[in-house]
C-alpha cells in the first residue's frame, strides 16, 4: 500500500528538530517486568500487520514510498527497556521519555517503538512512539484497543500460523508500478474535477477556497510561541478532569464536549499572553482543530483520514462563560458552512504532492552517508530547521502572521478501564508533534471517564509551560463554578 499525499507529507517535512512521530504515554498499576510486556506485545502483533512493514522507496522518486513486509523484522529493535535511576518519580519517567523521543525513528524498519520504563515505585510506564505517516489520533486509539484489554483476564486466542513476509518487489517493478499509478491518479483527479462542477461539490469548493483565502486576507496575531522555528527539546504538562464534570458544563452552559474543551484551551492561551504583557487588544488567534473524516467502512484503517477546521477567536481574555459562547458561535458557523468537508474535497482535487527524494535515514550512519543524503534531499527549510532560530525581537513581534497559532486536537478514547497483562492502566497521555513555528500545542484525550488536557511546547519558544497549565486549570474551575451556579438556579426554579 502506497502512502497518500497526507501521510507522505509527514516524511517530507521531518527534520532533526521536528520529529514527526506522536508519543502516547501509558501508566500501568504495578511493577511489571520487561519480559512480560515484551511477550504481551509480541502476542498482539499478528492483529497489526502494518507494524511489521517498512517503507520501500521508489527509484527516481517517481511516487511516494509504499508499505512492504519487513523480512528482517526484529521486535527487539522496537520494544526497548529503560530503568530510571534511584528513587524516581513519575515525572522523572516522563522526562526520560521526552528525551528519548527526540531521535528520529529509523526508516529502514517499521516506524514505531514501544519504550518500557521501569524503576518508578508501584508503577510501570510505557511510551508508544508512532510516526504520523503510520497513524493518526483515531487509528492510534484503534491500536490501543488491540494492544490492551478491557478485562484483566481476557480469553486466550490461538497463535495462528507463523508470520511469513511477502517478498519486496524489485526497484524496476516499483518504478513501473509507480508510473501506472500516476497515470491512473491523473485520470481520477480529472474525473473528480469534472464532477465537482455539480452544484453541491462546486459550492463546497467555493467555501474551501474562501476558508484558505482568509489565511492571507485575515492574518492573526503572532503569539510568543510562534516567533521562531521550533528547536530541539520538549516540555510536557497535563491536567486531568472528570468527564462527568465536563458533561455537566456542557449540559448547563450549552455547546458540546468539544466546545467546552476548546474553550478551556483558547481562553488559557489568551490569559497566558496577557500575563506575559502582550498587547492583545483587537487581535485574534486562529486554531487548527483536526477532524476525523473516516467513513464507517474505514474504521480500523491506519494512516491519516483527517481534515480540519480553523476557528478564529479574540486574543483578549474574557470570562470563561463569554469564551464558551464565542466558541459555540464560531464552531456552529463552521459546521453550517461544512468547512471540514469542503477542505477535504479541495484536498482531493488538488494536484498530487511532488514526490520528495527522501531516503532511509539510516544511510547517514556510513562514512559517506551523510553528505550523500544531504545532497540528495537538500531542502533549505529543513536545513535551517536543524539549528536554533533566534526569537523575533519584541519591537517587531506584534506583526501579523498568516496560518494558525497552534493545534488543538481532541481524540475520543476508550471510556472504560483497560488492562495490560492483567494490570490496570491508570492513565493515558498524548504528546503532540511540533513543527515549523508552532512551538506549542494541546492534545485532548479521553480515557476511563476522564478528560486529559496534554500540553506540549518547545522550551525555547515557551519557557514557562507551567504558567499555561495554571490558566487551563483556572478556566476549567471558572466553568465548573458557573455550571454549578446554573444547576442550583435550575433546581430552585423547578422547586418553585
């Protein structure tokens, strides 16, 4: 199976400073030994065929790479063990995971790793690294339901036949296949463009074009975390809220769970900037919110099936209730305009992405590998992104910018307890990727009746992530109090 334009884009834009793999962190109750976890992961691999496939690149870059069976697959290169030193706490395990996740995943093998961290008293921590060319948020949740169980003692399943990898087509065969696919793809795109001239598709294309035009015609405020290219290093913080409280806010104050979560993140960003002395009056923030566009028959498929919406909000702080009303109006307007569907259609009608001459990054290990790789794949943006860029001076930092300020993704997870090798999974976290000048991002993940606000940043661009976390907690508390007040008023009116 060949990578789509969307999947391949994460390979082509990856740099040493901006690895394109997400990190899912799982905290397990009890101290499991590494061998138990290794055997558990090994037993689940037959149900995830893609996890034993690597990328095969096409000669002369005639097409995007494709997934092929890895005849030399070695699980020991993917499930790795690290033990933290001394009297370690859970934060020490998180810090170690973030450091280990900085390295790019080797492209000469399947693009995932599972790092098992032991040494934290009473706990075991797993970090699942998966390249975004391999999975998106929704498919990551699907994989978690294969790796983990919904009961401590699930029924055993038969091992089945031993895995036999299929042979990899020769370079000539891959090139010939790519030429045929390109011809068919061109004809398919022409056919789609012709069909788009009907009333419904034509209207969607018009709306998508308007949405993209706003990126240039309506620039947004350049936030502090947007004023240089992302460098090495990540900081991570989280806030955990009971899902029942989030539903209570939704039921009493209006909107959806997504609206409530977005309200908390957006208002926290506005208050963060004001607390930093930023001039936010009359300025705006634009947020990228991924939208899962999988059809029913695509459930369980890997890769990226995501569109997005780009709501715009006032950068000046306001009460949490006022922000919720603004978020509700903006998201409802976007839904009525069907912007996610419009952008998805526009993407399908666009010319194919140019095929980049990416290579297996393990080629850099040889004495002549690095110069050859740099020559073959030189990209000035990627080259510059390897170095820490200077922060824009304050006297020009208020210039407007096109694009968006940060990503806020909301991934519905499993709403019941999961288990690993009979041990209860206490918490699940998600560490979002950062790239370009997006030095901050939020991933909202639900698990076992809790909602996790996962905040990640590049410390060079946001040295005080704890301050952002304080604002997230403050906005949540403000919404909770407003919800409780509204509930008491409703109860009083009902009694009267």
